[in-house]
C-alpha cells in the first residue's frame, strides 16, 4: 500500500491515534475521492481532534456507520486503521466483507518511502522498544543519519513526512500494526515470541502469524531476520516461514563485553540480548550503506557505560530504607513480567501484578516464582490480581491446571518458597504495603503482567501512580 494507491479512492481513517492524525496531510495530498474519519463515539473525540478534522473538511462519523458509508462510496474503499481497532473485530470484519482494503500509517509510510532507503523493522513480544532505542543510540554514536518512529511513540509521518532518499529508517512495529503489513523491511528484528494480546488477535496462533506478517507480508522478503538465539519459540516460528534468519547469541559476538558491562551496572540480563540484536542490526545496516571500519565496539562500550533505561522498562525510580523500587509497567504480559522477576535475582521481592485480562496463561510467571528461594510477596491489582494471587499461591494441582492459551498458570516444577499474597485496591495502596513488608536489600517490582484496565487510563497513569506513591514515602 502506497500513497499513490489512494488516488480516487474513498479513504476511511478508522481511529484518531497519533499515527493516523500525523498521516492526514499526506493522505489528502494523494488525491483521494473522499476522506472520512470514524471512531466508536464521535461525541467523545477531543476538541482538538474535531477542530483538526473540520479544518481539513473531513467528516467524523461513528465506526458502526462507516460500514454503510463504505458500501455507498462508489469507489475503492481503503481503511487507514489505527492500531487499537482489532483487525478481526466486528467493525473491521464487516468493512472487509464490504470490499475494504486495510493499511496502517506505518505500512503506508514504508510502502511509500521504503524503496528509497534501508528499513530496519523491529517487533517482538517483549524488548522491541528497548532494541529500537538501543539501535537508535548506536547509530547516533556512529554518526549515521537515520530516521526513527513507529510503536516507540513517534509517529513516523510526523517525524519524516518527506524523508530524503537513502537515509535509513528504524521502525518499531507492534502486532496490531503488523496485522496489516504489506511491505517487508530490509532488515527484520524479532526480539522474542510468546503469547500476548490474545483477546485482540483471537488466538495464540493468530497472534504469532500477525506478528510475523511484518516479515512475510511483502512481495520481497527481508534480506535477513535477526532473532534472539536464546528464544526457541521465536526461532522455530520464524524458521517455518522460510525467510533468511540469523540467530544472534549475546554471549558470542561483538556485544558480549558491553552486555556484561550492563549486567555489572545492575541492569537485567535480558538487556544483553537486546543489545546484541541492536549491534547485529547496526552491523548489517552499515554493510548495506557501504560504511567500512565502523568503530562499533567502541560505540557499544560507550553505550553500556552511559545507558539509561527507558521509562517503565525495568527502570529503578529510587530507593527507600534500603529497598529498591523498579517501574516495569510495560511488562504487560506474563512472559515479560516473568523476565522482570528473574532479572532482580535472589533477593526478597514484593511483586505488583494484575490488570486487564487478556486471557493468556500465567505459566511464565508461575514458573519464575517456582524457581525462587527468596521470600516473595504478591500484591494483586485490579482487575485480575486477586485471582492471579489465588492461582499462583494455590495447591500444586492448580499450578499445573492449564495449557498455553487459558488463564491458568501452566506446568511448574515446584511450589513457590516463602510466598504470601495480598489483594489491593490500587497502586498507591500496594506501595504503602510494600514499604512496610519488604525487607531491607529487597525490591519492590511493578511488573504487572497485564495492561492497565481502560477505566484507569494507560500504563503512563499507573506508572505515575507508582512514582507518586514512592515519592510520598519520604515526603517527596
């Protein structure tokens, strides 16, 4: 899908996220026959968004009415889908039945501008934002001009509406975006692959196929897909696609020393794997650009010495009375939350868990708990936390009660040692309890294993609540 494909078509802008809003000027300049915008509740749209659409003469309608509008279009119907709209939800399914073709802002940008530059596209169940940021930092240190955008929070149409040819782009892509990918990147990076967003995708199989569509959905395959060599699920899944794959070992390569340095500085072990993937992508990209004798080792050393964690990605926000408080609010699936627990090591941990249900297995979290020999206090947050606490603290029979796609905890080898649980009303109460019950030299870990319930906002709000509650402990 390219901007040229929009000429004469009816374009339905489904959702008013930052990516779609940033693409509006380019969409209108492409000469579509008509442009409509749709959201679930037009009355709930912000004044700024309504004013922007009005200034562009774009009519805002309800998503349910978009189906009839599409049928009446009298021209090809192209849907610019915001990532939040489920690709197989009722609205999108009915639009597809009416003959609509789907794209996303990121897909449209890559299709329009990708042929003129190398594209590095990064996805994965966990670690994709970190790898994107690490690669961005490495390229900065190497003095290589590049663009960056996508799921990392930078709308690519705002960052580079008319990018100069030849300048490479680094783009983070979520599974929501990848579901409508039509153009493979030059270099793909798959950081990990497990289960997530199952209510959105419909099944673990569909989640994985949507995720991998980023690499397999184009007419031309990537030159290579870089994969964490320590993730057998990712390796097996990408191997079945027949695409060219390079397994990256964090302990055997140019990034190994820098990864060890990060571990010395107290960062989680899996950050070394992220750094190795970023280094491999940088090395490949330099080769494509014809840049020889790149001081990559020196850049890796400098990055490891000065690296600062991204917000809400295993970021230490401070210490209070000998206890470290870690914000990993974006560990919003059990796979990522288990990695966060493993990263803190054998110290007493108070673990804040729970949120909106995605109907995924708690197996990774239960397995991580079962391996621990230090005391762990689980604080269960709404909506799922209380039930999760009961499941993971239950008899050994309940610890092995589910397969890979249910809400049970899967098979574990042993019962957790020194495990206690408390259900709490919110993050503030959790921090207050943690402050009184976490031993000195322990860790309070906010790695919920689930997204924030929509009525409570986004991860930003819960992370801010965590930081505010921590600050209140010392009167800050």
